[in-house]
């Protein structure tokens, strides 16, 4: 999604791709944010340059000048795949925003950021509209893939914007959530302002256009489902089904246990602190495996709620949450806890990003009406409603935050 591919004038890669999570450019982005100023970066980029594509390109310029001088174009990985299929090098506003190279205020490439980095803006590919004919399969890729010559490429997107598309999330106040190893909350807004340079990232959504300034506010929770998986791996023969059953026999709040589930590295929403996982208040005479299972699901749900509070404090509206019928959202405890605390229903759909991308290839000229109607009609599985009489949930979440704040203060 935020990776870097650089090619020469023949279209051949000049080095291995620098993938999105490679952290070599962190200091470069932080220095740019400091020198350019928070006001300029946040009002125009809606982000810190951070460890994103432009900063990675600057790293190549500084550390591999012999390679940089041969660059014809830089691309995101998705742009490179499209190029290999069509022979045409281009990108989208969506893609440039994912690389933090899009100026929302002026609605054009952030050439001023490239200038600051000493990068020639001519290295930026031609920009094409999403949901448009961006190129066609050529004879070379046809032989490699079996696709017919002339098949059009009509859509590309990063993982979370594409997941949001698959869940029919396009409008202000709609939220796409995912709960795998890590968790993501992707909230759509039309508000082009933010005070969060690092805890939240902002990307032009797949339907962003001159007339529709649809922005995705993305908050990542690094430690989510990995916490529950770790418990399963260290339990004697307990499947997820058995774990969920034992957890369901425990009352809301897990009789006082709080699980702080941040054991998967630094947490961006905790300002990149690495606090690990903590199991708080365990009573060896009272608590069982079921307590551990429920408190883990609740702890992950509470971390989602904590992230949603950050989003809401940064001008996000949350009216409805949609998620795929997989991973954590298959747990009634997890989904009901989130729905109850946020006070909005969670709609579950039987879809994946792969289905969404396949369907999106048929959308041209921003024609969403029939597309959205079919998703709503065919994919809906169930809806989790907020539970009335929610004082137990509120009390448990408040206690969890107290335990979290104690840990943060000691770091």
C-alpha cells in the first residue's frame, strides 16, 4: 500500500521494492515534519510525511545516489502491477495520498514536499482517475497470465480503502473495521482537517474526486487478534469455539480482570509506545481459563473503543460500523461489546477485499448506486445491536482505561 518501486527508462526495477513496514525512513519523515512545520503538513497533507513512500524515495536519494540518478519513475506496488499488465506507467490520486504525496488543500501532487526532499517532480507518474480505463492488457502480459489482450484495468486501491469498498463504506460517518492479527478502524469523513499527525493517517478514499472530497481516517491497532491466538496456542486443546463457549459463561467485566492486548510491537495510537501485553488483577483463587478468554476479547474490544474515541476527538463521525464475517467479528462477545460501548450497530457482511476488488473492476464513471444496492442486498449476514442497560460494559471499560493509564504513566 505505501511501498516504493523505482524503475529506469526501460521500465526495469532498479532495486528491490522497499515495503510499507520497512522503517528505514522514519527519521527522514520526522525531520521533514519538523522543518516544514506541523501547520503546513497537517493542513495540506493531513499527515506527517512519516515513514511513507516519499520519505523512502528520499532515503534512496541519500543512500543510493547511483541508483537514484537512473530513476525514470517511482511507483507504489499496485502501480507497478498495473504497469506490468499494461506497459503503461501511471498512478492515481488515491495512490499518491497513500504515499503521502497528495496536497488536499490544492488538490494536486505535493511537489513542495518533493522539492524539500530534492526529488524531481518529473519522476511522478501520470495521474489517472480511479474507476476509469487506466490501460489494457498487452500481448506480453496476456501470455503470462492468460488474460485476453485488450482487457481493461479499471481499478486499484490500497488494502484498507479496498476493504471499505467491499463493505459498502463510502459516506461520511460510515466505518469499515477489520479484526485480524492487528485491527483497523477506517472512518469516512469529508472534514479536511486533523490534529493527529501520527496516531491517525488520512488517505483519499476510492471515490475521492473533484466534487467528492471523501477521506478515509485510518487508525491501526497493532495488537488485536494476535492476543486471542496467543492464548489459543498456549491452551491445552482449546479451539476458538471452545474458548468462545467458556468465555460466554463469564459475566461482563470478567470479574475484574483487565487484559491490555498490546503485545505486538509499538502502538501508533499510543504514540508509538511499546508497552506489551498485561493481564491485570488476576486472582488465582477465582479466575479460570474462561475469565482469561473473555477478558482478552473484552480487552481487544476496549482497545477498539479507545481508538474510536481518538477518531471522534479528531472530527470523525461514527454512525455505523461494517465488518466482514471473519476473525474477531465472528465473536459475539467482541462485537456486542464494541457495539454497546460505541452506541451504534455493527453490520456483518459475507465479503472480503478480494470480492470487493473484483466487483469494483466493473464500476466506471463513479456509478455507485447499483453497486451499493447489490452489496447491501446480497452480502448482509447479521447485525449486532447495542445492548441496553450497558452500565456493566461502561464500568468495565473505565476500569480497563485506568489500568492502561497506570501502565502508560510508568513508561
